[in-house]
């Protein structure tokens, strides 16, 4: 479906999920829409929470205001509807360099 | 261009064609050749790496930002869920897109205009723009094309305005001239109303939603441009009508067309009037009244042509919510029938006209009573009207732009306590001048806040009053401190009382008396608004009636004290005048040197006119308090009978569910209800033990309680009758509220009658035998319509 960018392979592969936190993501859903926003959280099923997200419609749909972007705020994208995930490699690299392990918190801890 | 575009097919049609939930599944399992937009060069595909990393997370765990809490995700939208995802809603509706360029029959255009008007009224009653006005696809298209220039706001594609072939292409004219101008008119009225509605007195999202989702409601387009467009459309329609009439065709179709054209003209005229009225909100009231007067006839003509409208529901869609800058899940269109919309418009116009009456005030006290009456109205006035009242009243931090709030405070103190006129005229050198100024400044803030609170909706009003009593309580401390200073005592000299211990005397203390009076009034409102807003459970009624009665008792004593001081002051004034006249005579005759009987400057008595005003106001107040108190007594006895009979649970009884005993004990519930008053110094909230002791019904019989209830309710009714018979000249500060005061008194009478009936019904049931209660046959309901809001009537009936 997609290939991992060679730039990232040695640095990121196996670096833990925490390196992606707060990195700007573009999540493409199965209906062709793209959601741009920083990653807030995820789980084993790859359900993704993006904060301050904007929505971009698929090709073929008339563009709307603001160059086709629409602000939607915080969103949860269920993993089963995710087609592709892109990340801002500059932010990702900077995150990797300053990597600290984010604690994995269970839901019961939060509640 | 993508393959899909080249084929001319809608991209969504590949995997979804209808807006039913099953499509979500189809979207999820769509084909692999979905045309994905390119991403920016600084983005890299991490799909597989991310999936691998995600697999390392333990089941049930969440990797997240340190500062993030799950509670923050409550407002998050779930993508691909039809109930949450507005974008999905938009995409699914694309294949059924409505063509705003297409010609439409006159009847359909008429329907769109009326539906749009109903949506506007719906917005005024609390619906969001995304659920009302913005659901109209013509509005969306016009706003989408709008680039700052009016001509750009058309129904065509982005920059291609639809050319109207000729005036003969009627259906095109109806859409692209009549409807377009009407749509622009609606946008402008929404813009003008919205800008007016952004004030502290209106709660965003509670009263009205002013959010425009980043759409420009043509804020910078001058009103004159919109009005001239509307006028041109009217002229075009008039010409068309004249031409049609000249043809002398008398078939049904032509008659309908002429009817529709009439309908267009009258709707466009009404829109012009609405824009002008909204644009001139700050102008002289006469101009506003003139504009509003013209609406009556137009509204009648709009109603008469509505029957010609032919529905075109596809012109409205909630799918627009998926195209707005909005992080909300999809919400349904707020429907409002045409009849309700007209009724709302009439309510709006009548409300605005009524607000304009405030300029006919006789004294500043008239305004205070007007605000009190305004706040009591049922149903609460529309947000625009409430906002309009405060903005008309308080202009540039002054009342009507003319008087300082301090003038209103002084007028209110004078009306209530009739202090020496020298009190507010002390010169700069007086040692108390600075302290008095400081007090008046604080009083101004509290008083202004009170006016502002009166413009809120009822529930919010009560909540804000709960906060305001603390300010008034602290103001009372200030006033007492000020009036206890030696220098201020000259304005409150020791007045002899009729009692035997005349050496003690009584001091007027007008400032503290006024603050205490206003504070008690707020407390009374808070207590009794709880009944109006249905805040109390039935078993809490006896408690709150008891507390209300207690506060009314304190208020009654306070007003009686002010009355006593007034009468002593009036008698002293009479004496001094007589003495003065005598002295003048003796000076003439004997050449006396001074008028020794005249009081010191600080104690200069008020004028006879002031004394008369205060006397009348106090008499009115005591009548009102008396009626409330008697009714309270009656209700308390009636409720006690119901408690004794077992129809209503006793407030002091233990909770039904023992597991909840820890947090629902009667004492805790008592404290909860008394919370707004618990921080107040005076009057102190009685302890729970006091209430428990006084509410003990062990020595009472149901019959004697019902007897007592009947007697006191009858007393209340008689007192209301006496109060109602007061002539207008015997009442002060009621110039603006004569009619509504009479209406309120009538509702009090109805509450008395209603309660009397309930008492009789209960008596006939002979509850002593308890058969009704034991068999659970008794039904108690609260009736509010037509009764006084503070005294809803309990209706007792038997279940069938």
C-alpha cells in the first residue's frame, strides 16, 4: 500500500510510538478525505486522535473556502477507516532527536 | 485532472450514493484506486511503520500527549460516523446537489422566501445559523460567491453570474432578481441583528447563537446598497404586474402569477422595512415607531399570499454543516411553521415597540419598575428585545445618554427613604464627602448590574441574582459603616418614637435602609423564582415557602420601620413649618433675632411632595408584601395538610433510599437550598434545627390546617382586591407598567382562587381516612398557566 521513506527508516523504525506524538499528521481515510493535524494519541487498533484538525476533500470535489480546507477541531479517526498516514518528517526527526519515552498510560490510570 | 473528473462521474458515486448509514461500511471497503490528494513535500508515508509501532501498544492502553486527558476528547468528532461526521454528510449528499442556477416557478420561489423567513425567526428563538438560515442552499451559494462586492453574491458558479436572458424569462427573474435580493436582505438583517446581539445581557449559545462559522454576513456592505437592490426588484415586479394586467387575461394561472408577484412585492417591502428598522436602532424612538407601525399591514398581506406557495424542500439541506468551519456533529434543521414564524415576528415587533415606551418615563423610578416588570414577563422577551432594552437604556455609560447611574441611585433612595435633601448636596469640604462618593460609586455598580441582570432570561436571571446579593450585602456593610460615622449622623438625627422609651429614639439611616431593602427584594425574587422555574421538588415547597415567609416578614418590618421614620419626619416637618410661620409672624411683630426651631442644615426636612411620593410607594410595597405573605401562609398550611395526610413526603423525613442517607440527609438538602443566602450577614439563615422545630406538625389536624389555609388565602384575595383598587395617582413609579401591574394582580387573584379550589377539593376527599393516599389514588400536579409565576397552583385530583 505504501512504502516507508528511506530517510526515516534507520532513525524511526522501532523507535516507539511516542516519537509520533504531537507530530503533524495527514491521515487519509477510505473515502479519500485527508485530515491534517498533530497526533494527540493512538492505540493498538490505530485509532487516531488529532487535535485542531482540518479536513481536505478528495480530488474531484469542488474546493471550498480556504483552499479547500475546513477546520473541524479535535477528531478521532477509527483505525479501520484509515487508508494512509503521512507525517511531517522534519518534526518527526526533531522529535526523534529529542526523544524521550512517553509513558504508556492505561485508560484506568487516566480515569 | 483525475480520471473521475474526466469521466464526469461524482467521485463518491464509486463507493457511496445514498445518505443511509450502510454507506459508511461501503466507504470503508472502497476501491483501492481512490484519488488521494497529493501531500506536501515535507510529509512522508509512515503507514506501515506506524502500524508496526502501534502493534507494540498493549491492549486497552493509549499512547498520548502528556498533557492530554480523555475528558478533552469528549468534544472530538468521530470521523466516518454519520451521527458525528458532518464532512461525511456533505460528501454523501453531493450526488443530489441542488442547482441554484435553475429557473423556478413563482410559487416555489414564494415558498423558499417564506421558509427562509421562518428560518430567520427560528434563529431569533435560539437555533444556530447552521441549523436555520444557512441550511438554505441559495444563502450558501450567495455567501460562497461573495467577495466583498454585492454583485458577486449571485446564485451562479463561482465567478460566472447567471445571465438573465430577458424580462420575459420570468422564472429566471424570480430566482436571480427577486429571490437573490430577498436572500441578500435576509443576510443583511441577520448581520445587523447579530451585531446588536453581541452584548453581555445575552448569553451566547443559551439565548442565541451568533457564530457565523467564518462566513462573512456582508458586514461591510452598506445598508443602502441592499435596500436599493430590493427597491429595484420591487419596481421590476410592479412593472411586470402592470404589464400582465394590461393583457386582460383572466385565467387561474395568470391570477396565481399576479398573486405571487404581489407576494414578492410585499415580502421585499417588508424586508426593506426590517433592514431600515434594524439599521436605525439607535435613532429617535419616533422614527423606529414609524417604521414598525408600517409592518402591520405588510405582515397581513404576507400571510394572505402564503397559500400560493409551493414547497421546494430540496432548497434546504443540513449538509451545509459539512462545509462550514464547525467542529460540531450534524444537527437537524430547526423547523418552524410559517404561522409560528409570523407570530414570532409579531412578538419581536411588539417587544421592540414596548421597549421604546421606556422613553415616556416620568421619573427615574418609572424605569426601575419597568425593568422589574420586563424581567417578570412570561414568556421571556426574545433575546433581541432584551438586548435592545439595555442598549437603549444605557448609552455611553449614561441612562439614555443623559443621566448618570448615580442620579438613578439617588432617585431610588429618595423615593424609598425620603432622606434630607441636604444628604446628596453636601459640599466638598464636608468630612464625609469622599466616603459618600465612594459609597455612591459602589452603589452605581450594583444598581447598573441589577438593570443588566433584568435583561437576562429567567433561569440565568435567578443565577445572576444569587451572585448579586453578595455585592449588595457588602454594600450594606459599607453603608452601615458610613452612616455610623459621627459626621454622617447629622443626616440621620435621633427621632423620637411614640413608644414609652422615647429616650432611645430611632435613626433614619437612609443609605443602609435602601441597600437592605434592595437586598431583601433580590432575596425574595430568588426564593419565589424557584417556584416559577420549577427548581424545587414538591417536598421542598414547604421549606421554601417557610423561608420566603421569613424573608417577607423581615421585609415587612423593614418597610414598616421606614414608614415610621417617614411619619415622624412628616410630623416634624409640619411642626417646623408651623413654628417657622409663627416665628416669621413674631419676627415681624417683635423683631425676633433667629428661628431657633428650624433644624440644623443636615436635618433639613424633605419636601411635602417627596414625603407624599414615599408614602405612596411604601403603601404599595406593604400591600404587595402583605398579599405575598398571606398567600405564603395559605400555601404553607395547605402543603402542611398534604404532608400530614401523607400525599407529600415531609422534607425533614429521612431519605427513602437508606443507601443515599450519607449525601441526601434533610440537613444537607436544607443547606443546599439555603446556599445562595448562607454567606449573607443579615438576615441570617435560620438553622436547620429551627426549621425542624417550627415545621413540626405533630399537634396539628388536617382540617384545622385547611381552615387556616382557606382563611389566609381569602385574606390574600381581599388584600389583592384592595391593592387593585388603588388609583393610578395613588401609585408612584408605575407610569410605564400600569397595565402589566394590573395583569399581575389579576394573576395573583387567580392564584388565590385556584388554591382555594384545591383546598376545597382536598377537604371533600376527607383525607383523615387516608383511603386515597393508601391506595395511591391521589394525583398532585402543578398548574402554572394564567397563575402568578411566584404562586403556581397545586391541583389535587384522584386517579381513575
